[in-house]
C-alpha cells in the first residue's frame, strides 16, 4: 500500500528527526551518513529532497543492522547532548553564547521528537498489520491474548447543553518553553491543537460508547453497503469501486465472520468496538442509525472533563475490546479506537504553524481530511489528550478507527 | 473533461427536472419518451439508473432537434399545469382532492426547477468555455465587447468586530410554501443554506475587492507556483503534476499574456479580477499575500448587509471586469467571480436535506469540497443571495472562480 | 472510446488528405483554412502538429456545415486539378516544367487518397456503431433488412500442400506509376503488402467458412471464457479485467441472446459468422476447437486463387450473414468479417516504406498488432484483395472481426 | 517495479518448482509447508491460486531464514530422490510399478528444474540491479573489477546467402528422455525452441559485434531520441511519456556520462556494448544506422556454426565488456548482452507446448513480445545455445539487453 512505510524506514526516520532538528544544530556533531538527511526525510521540503513514499519499500540498503547502528549513534549523541545541556546550560564546552531561549527551544524540540516517535510507533503497527494482512499466510505479530467474553453495555445518550464553549489547547508553540523560564513545563501540544478559541455548539447528545461489531453486522444485514441514500456520493462510489462490503480485515470463513488482528485471524468479537472502518463507512452507519457523527468540538467538549485513561498500546493487546460497564460518563473516549468526527481537518481561527522547517509538520495537510479523536489500542499511553487531533482522508481504513454516534439535543 | 457535460445534455436535463419532479405526478401527463427518465437523470439514484457523466458526450442521439421537441413538449405541459393549478386550485379538472399542501409543494418544486435551470445555465457556459478552449482554433462564443480601460481601485481592508453572529437562511425547505397559505412566498433557498444558526467569529478584515490579474502576475513573478512553503501539500503536488504555472486559460503569445474568454483570445486585462483559479491556487496566493481566504461565515456576515447587485450573465459580457471605485463597503461581492472561501462544504448544525428524491440535491456532496460565495459574471441575475453556497473541489478551475483576501482583525 | 473518432472528423480528415498531399503541391491552390493542416492531421508527424486522437471528439467547431463546405472546396479544386492534369499534361497553364514522373506521382497519390478514404468509410461505420452502442436507447443507423433463415453449411477442411510459396504484392510503391508511362496502371497496393517474396509453408488445412455464432455459443457454454488453459496469458487477464463473457455487442435480454447491429438490436442469428471478437478471443476459441488460427501466409496462399467477391458495404446490410452452400473452395474469404490470423503485423523481408511523409502511413505501426485478412461487410467493394493486410491490437473488438480456423496438415 | 520480484521470492520459487513438479509426485514426500504451494507459484493456473506478482514484495513472512530452511528441506529430499531413483530404478522402496517412462520423465523434469533455476539466477541479478538503482545511495552488489581499456574493434559485416534453412531444436519435449532409454541424453531444450523446421531467408549481412556505447552516444548526439521518423509510433510515444533520453542506468554527473552497474556507479566505458536498451530503442537505433535488427532466424542461422563461448555470469563481472578483436566470424554472439531481434515471439510451425501443468511454461506468453538471443553477462554459463529464445515486451529495459545490427544482402 503506497500510504504505508516499512518498519525499517520508521526506525530510521524517527532517529533522523532528532539528528536533523536537534543534533545538526550542534557544531560538535558529525552525521552518521550525510546521505541519510535526504534518504529518511519524510516530507520536509525545506530540509531538502525527499524519497517518495512509494519508494520507501525499495530501500534494501541500508540494511536493518546499519539502521540500528544509526539509531545507536544518534542515541549516544543525544545522551551527550542532554548531559551538556542540562548540567551546564550550554551544549558545548566553551560555547557560552547559547542563551536561554535557544536552550528552551531545543528542549522543546526534543519533546516534539518524542511525540513524533510515538506517532510513528502507532503508524508502524498499522503498517505492519496491513502488510501482514496481504500475506496469504496471515501471520501474527504478537501472541494471542485470552479472549474476553460477555456483551457490550447498552448504548445510552449523554446530553450536553452546548453554548459558547472553549476549544483547543492553550500552548503557544515552541515559544512556550522559552517563556517558562525553567519552571514546570507547560503540557506539550501540536500546533494544530492551538489556539484555544470559542465555538458555539447547539445542544447535542453523545453516545456512551463506540459502536460495536454486533451493531455493524446489523447495518450490513440491513444492506447498509448497498443503499446509496445512506452514503455520501463519493463514499458510495468508493465503496463500490473498492468492493467494500465489510470493515477492512473482516474475513468470512465457512460462513462465519473473522477478523484479522495483530494476533492473527480470530472469530469476530461481537461485543468489541468496530474497527478499521473508513470515514465514509462511519458516516453511512451513523445515518443508518438515525444519528450522526459528532463534530470534533462536541467530542472535545465532553472529553476535556474526563481523565485520559483507556486501552493503549502498553497493554500489548493491540486490538479494541468490549467497553466496561457504563456509568454517568461516556466510556472508551480514549484508547481502543480512534473516533471519526464529522469535522474537516481545518486550521483553528488564528492558527499559526510552528516556525521554520517545522511549519510543515501539520498545517500543509489541512485539506480533504477528517479529524479523528481519542487515540486507539495502538497509541502509546500518554500520547493523546482531549485536544489532540488526528486526521486521515475519508477513505482511510488501515488505522484503528471506529465510530461513536451523536445526535441533536433538545 | 469528464466533469463537463455537452450543451444538449444540459438542455434536456433541465427539462427532465420539470418532467420528473412536477409533471410525472400528474395523471394527465404523458412522458415524451419514457427512456428519457434514465437518460437525462444526473445523479438521483432514487429516481433510477443514471447515465455516467463521462458518457454524456456520447449521446449523438437523440439529436438536438429532438431535444428541442422535448423541451417544447414539456413547456407546453407546464403551461397547462400553471393554468389549471393557478385558476382552479387544482391541477386536473375534477381532481378536488389535491389539497393546499400538495399545491404549495408543487409550486415550490417549480421554483426549485427554475433555480436548478439557472445553475445549469451557468454550468453550460463554463462547460462550453472549456470545450472551446480545447479547440486549437480557439473559437468565440459571443462577440467581443469593447474593452474597459483604467486600473483597479487600491485594495483596502474592511474591519469587522465578529462575535456571535447568525448565519444561513431561515427558509425551511418545501414545507415553507405549505405554511405560507397563499400569502407572499418567502424567498427561495437551497436546503444547504439552512437552518439559520449561530457562529462565533473572531475580529477580522475583508478585502475591499477581489484580487486582480496584476496582483496574480506579481505572485507568479515571485515564483509563487514554485515555492512549496506557500501551498497546501496536496495543492503543490497537484500543481506540479498538472503543470499549473498560471490560471487556467492564460496563454502566452509572443511574450505577452493573453486570456481565453467566451469572446475568444484577448490580451490580459491587468485591472480585472483574476479568474479560473483553483482553490489550491487561491490558498497559496493568500498565503503569499500575508493574508488568508475568508471563511464562508465571515463572507456572509459582511455580504448580508449589501444589496445583491453586480455583473451577472445578463450583461452578456461573460467575463469579469475591473472593480468600480470603492466606497465604504466592499465591492464586487456579488457577480464577476465566485470567491473561494477557506470553509469546507459541510452541513450546518441541524441541517436536514429536503425530503424524498430531492434529498440527493445537495447533502450527499458534502465532503472534499470547498464553499465559494457571491456568484459570477456567468451567474443569472437574481440567482444568488448572501446565504448562497456554491461548492467545488479544491482543484477545480473551469468555473469563473477568483479570490478575495481576508486577515485576522485586532 | 479513445480509439474511435467522430464522423465529422473522418469527413474532414479524408478531405485533408487530398488537400495536404495533392493540392498543397500546386501553386494555384489556396487552402480553405490554413489551421486545418494541423487540426485534421491524423498522425503524420512530418506534416506538423496533430490533434491527439482522444481530443477529436471535442471539436464542436468547425461545425458540420463548415466541414461540408471544406469538402466542397477541396472537391472543386480536385476537379480542376483533374481537368488540367489530364487534358494538358500539366497542372497549371504555363507550367510546363512538370514532368511525367511528377504527374505519375500525383496520379498515384490520388489513387492512394481514394483507398485512404475507403479505409475511413469502414472505420466510420465501426466508430458510429460503437458510439450508438453506448447509448442506452440503442438507436439504429440503417433500417433493418429482412432476416435470412436457415443454417450454416457444415464446416469442412481444405487441404493445402504448402511448400515454398510466393506472398505479397508485386507493386513497388509510387514509382510504379511513373514507370508505367501511361500504359495500363498496375493494381494499387499499400506498401505493407510489398515486396512479393518467398515463404515456406508446412502442409495445412483451412476451414471452409468462418466460425458461426452457434459455434461461439458452444464455446461459451463449455465455459470457454473461464478456462485459462485455452488462452494466452495476457488474453485471459484482459478478458477478466474487461469482464468479457461474450462477443462485443451481444446483449442478453430475457434469457435470449441479442446482438446490437447497425440496424439496432436483433435476436442473434446462430447461422451467421461470429463478429466483433478480439484476437485474444479468436485465439482461445481456436484452441478450444482443437485447431488454430491460420497464418496470414496460409490465408493469402489460399485466397489468391479466388475471385474477390463477397458481402461488402455496398449491400448496405452492414452485418455478416450466413455463408452460402460450400463447394470445392472456402467461402466468405472476402467480405462479411475480417479474419484474425496468428501473424504479428511485421514488415516483409526487404520492405521499404513509401518515401517522404507517406512513410508514416503503415510502417511505424508494425508492432504489437496482429494481421486480419479479407475485408468485412463494412468494407467498400473493390477495396481489398488477397494480399491486403489489415491490423489491430489483439484486444480490439470494435471492428467487424471474426474467425476462420486452420490446422496442421498431414 | 511490478515486473520484478524480491530475491527471497526467487529463492523460494525455484525450490517450489522441484517440490511441486518432482517431489509432490512421491508418496513418501511431505511438504515443508503446504501453503507454499500457492504462495510461491508464479503463474501456473493449473497448479492453483498464485500470489499476484506485485504482491511478492510484501512477503515479509516467511522470513529469509525460513526460506533457507525450505531450500534445505527440499535439497535433502531431492538428494534422497536421486539416490533412490538412480540406484534402484524406482523412487520408493517397494514401488516397482514405476516404469521406465515415468523415470525418464522425472529425470527430464529435474533437468528442466535446473534450467528454470538458471533463468531465475539471471532474473534475480536484473531485479537486484533495478532495486539498487532506485536507492539514492546507489549501493554496489559485487566489488568493482579493474576496468578494461582500449577501443572496440571496427564493425564489419558478415554476409550470408540465406535460402531455405533449418531453424529450431530437434528435441521433442519430455518424451525425448523416455526414448533415450538410458543412452546419452539428448541436449535439453525448452518447448518454445521446437520443432526444428524450415524457413526461407533472403541474403543478409550480420554485424561482427554488438553496438557500443560510443555508437549509442553518437545516436543521442544526433538527436536520436527526438526524431519520430526513426521510431515505431508506439516506441516514440513510450520514450516521450517515460522520459527516455539515454539507456536505463545511464546517469549524467558533472557533465560526464556514468553507468550504474552491479559494482556501483562507473564512468561509461565507450568501447563496451550498449546495455539496458529497450526493443523500441534498439529498433530506432538500427534505423538511424541505416540498418535493421536481425530476425531471430538470421541470428540463429549464423550462431549455430559457432561454439557457445562468451562472458557469462561465471566471470562475476556482471557487466558487458569490450569485444575481442574480430576474426572471420561475428564475436560476442553469446554472453555480454542479449540481442534484440525483429522477430515477434511466436510459436514455430507445429509447435506443441509440453503436456500437463508445464504447458504453461512458455506457450501462453506468445504475444506482444519480441525474441532476444544469445545470453548475457548475467546468464549462467551453459544455459544458452544457438536455438535459445528469450523474450520480453518491446519496452523492457531492465534486462541486460543490447543491439546487433543486420542489413539486407546483395
């Protein structure tokens, strides 16, 4: 799949990020191999030439061993960088001109580099899953866990009054670090989450949990994939030409539905959240359910009152599971499956991309994509927050993406 | 171009609309040719099979003469329909069961049919222009008008305080007619303009007039098409693969820029609004101008205070021209060129598509498109209003589309 | 279909041929519109720019009326050219320097122009048929003829000893005319039919008539389209991806096979030769029949002993019909359907393309195509001969192409 | 490149060949993993499902280690098979019913399996070269050899009288082994080389050596890639759309031509045979040279008088080199570069594919390809012979393919 990258590339690219944006600023640092600056550049046109994504799979050289050497080389240099920077307020002996702002900026970039690597940890899992699914042998990536039994809690609706609410993160990019003057660092956020601003919401209701595989089966049995009135026009056409008739990775064997997971092929767990559906499918399912997808603002407004807990990649289960018994608040808002929203991925009012090369991190992708919220079972724990915005085109299915319904309130 | 349709098809399809949605409800009406129900269906899947758009150009039969007969047939029947309906409060002698609601509904559909035909009048001009532009002879569609001279007024910025404002049209679809009970009909609006709702706006400034060809040339001379940092990533890639280096229809001849118009090839008028640029180009131009595109809400909030006057297709000039001297309000908000906004084409809160077949009119296209506002020199006079939403994908260039800048306010 | 051209283009292009290759050589001739030199050039790169074939359908201008004027203009000039040339041995009064060679060359080009126009007469019918077939109304081009009844004669095999035989036409291009010095002109032939040369043939047998629709149905009922072992690998893949399950223009209606013809849709005539099959299908059918396609040399060796009689376009039936009762010789070798051979379209030994611009007529297409022989019901009478070579890619189906079987002899 | 396969796949597929066509016939053999029967099937539809070639690159599992185990498993079984078969005239103890024919057949399949593996040894080198060439680092596969110096011998023409000659191999497929009854085995040949048959040749002349890089440069400097009159129409269009302006792997660095080889990037050796040109380029070059490509029959008629000696892969140089000083016979007919002929890849008269599954080995590819002769520097020594027919589409460039000229004789 041309939108996926091989594991070796992910390993090298996350290392490249530290080398390019932190170490390359230091006079004492010597690049592992200068050619890597272009070879493992993803899309930073201001950094130089990039290797087209569909070509990444062709990189038989450098070998995996050499990439691991590269990582060790950069890890060592980063350790030295920390020691110098932290202990002496400068990065190189005798280089006293590095001022506090510069220090804060570099510290912030390191934090960004960690968040960046976490993003690739998740992408790597999604890419590996897709690659293994293409293999007729359907090999497993991790051992299977004992299956959970039981059924999902009944879906309930949480009412919310709306009104003029605040949305977005208050961080102000990499100047935040500088301003903090060594005090407790403000929480990191991507530029696309900023600035915090006001949005008017009509009263709405949000589903207590994501839609389940059982509910999706009901949609399929009601001919959901064959009824154009349920779909966006482009969605129906995409489903038709791509032959979609079930979520990605669903496989029928001897009359029963199975699901390919990172633990191999398993019987479909009807109580688990549906996963690997595109935004088009999510939208059609919502219409079939006499509901709709939430806007990203509705989602965030509810989520910001909850603690960021859930089934993340640390569990090593790497597959969504049945929701816990509900209580007063929606469950599974974080982890398990990314939740498609109805919001186009657009800049917030007065959005400013980060400065310099890093302006390319998020802003230039703000078209023809939809926002997803909440993280998944493949997201590293600690990576997401209520304001976090993920984004994919409406036809993307290989991420761990599911659906939470919403509807208009009274 | 697969997104364009031949003139004969436009002629037949607009007639088909009246036949299908008005006359086919009447017992006394006999279809001209029953096969036309599918042949000239554009995209109403609930009506039946459609002819794929790229196939429309293959319709050598029915001949133009037969299509004109079809139009005469339907015109005649519509005249009879009006006479019956208006004079006797019913559509057929002796059919007293048609109640007021049904009458109001049909009257409303006729109004929609007219608005629909106006949309196709504009599309037909855009399609004809594209078709003629593919012809090495560059033939003219209308005689050339005497050229205007002079320069465009200086661009100024109109400040607006924003706040919680109301957006959208108060019409409520075809139930509106029923409720009007013969009283003065409320203004017609498409379902995508409704409902009227509240949106919060930050302070902003709107340009006094659209960007001109002279300003676009400056963008080009500053290497605007070659600088990735100005573009959305997908926009830059599209420009590169499509070979965009100037607006559509700009042609260089002997070192001077010309523009293909519906009056044939003409030297570029530097004072006129730039036209036939895609949303991607508009976005890059705005960034280069240290500005941005307005949201559709900002645009509408300013426009609703202005009267709907401008250079529409009735002038028969069919090309945008120099802005009049500015005064206190922005000029050329209506007519001349459609203005790209930064807003994705999305449903308004609590949007409900029209009922029945007509649900397919607008709602199913609400993805991967951007909103344009204000009408153009090819739009029939009386067709647009402040709340009117046109929409095209970001890469569309064959409409009469231009740019008005906006920027954040104090 | 991008390989087809509109009728208007065929009309203009055949006129263009005379204008470009005959009249443009004359000082007294004034072009109708100089732009037509490029506009109606098919593929002569030495003549100048051409309009890409897929763009031909976009030529709304010049109108049909103007194209007919163009034809009248050139017809008139050609009449003058004949009068001058024939009566006075020169083309212009007072221009005595035109010698006999030049005269003979021009006379030969006129003959070529006629043959060229005949080729386009057939292409026009095939293109019109394809265009009408895309129309859901399935309109007819000519009135239906009374259907023939009866069954096809039983297939018999004509044995041929082979050996070292002569193949090809003895004409030697446009120098032939010059050498004839006013004596009886040698028969015209295309350069690709020359030179006459020796080929060694093993003993073989040729079928007495083309394969019929009844025989093709048997192939289909024996799962012929679904058995890879019968097909060339590329053919099977093409059939699969194109969804071929019957010849082009076969349509099943209420459980019975029909065939779209230039007289509209008709029940399939089981006794008629199968038509509109690709070379891939012909090859698979032959293998299924425990036979093979003849080489073009085998075909010609048999055909050169027969007179060139058959069902050509002059009959105005424009569809192949049942073979006459057989006698000692194969029937329907000429007319009805072009017969796919197993021979790749390649130059004969010592082949020399015509000189000048006309070198592009045939030679540059000698790759990835197969030879068809014998003409069809859409070929003008008098156009083909035993040495005539038609050629199309193996996947072409829109020509009137059928199958005659061959097998190895004893 | 979708026409290439990864090295791991080549390793497994050649092993699969022995397992499927030899070992699977034995009751005592247990498959390594039954799923491999489909996983490593290349294109034998009669064997079962295959993995589409573009998917081969996605096979991260089985790992290389497991593939090597697979090879060891099959090697061991083949050793046992030889021991049983050779010593006891049967393949399994107690299985006396295996008769001589069956034994001969299996022996013949083993021979075919070796020839098959040799073909993949060459393909693997071509595929690896293409893969490495996509890597911006241009890594080497083998260490560089000391470069040869000097210039190529002058090109001379070898005249040949032609006439009715014999072409092809006298082997008669796998019945040959059976007939040999333990006597000296007849030389192995592929079915596409058979049967031996008569062809009539006109007098011709063959170049004494392949065309050199120096000669190709002269073609380029004479604008060879930009002159349509030199090219087949499809070839010129391919060159234009693919951007061909030099042979594949030629790279200009600082104004000098280099060539990517399996030893990395090297300055172009002007005296060496040109390599990695498509059939389209070869054809255009020949026309530019006032010559033509030889037919495969002309080539074979000359070659069968020569001994099969040349620079094959055993030299480990893996790149063509300067021709030796000429003598009376053409040089470099074998090895160095495959030589494009003008012959379409077609079955010989009375060709019969091998029986059973192996019918799919060659015959089903006999369309839209051209024959190449003589082997290359990447061909295993002992693999080719005068009758050997290689075949690729006219646009293939990644094989070690070059040009030897021919022209008509007196």
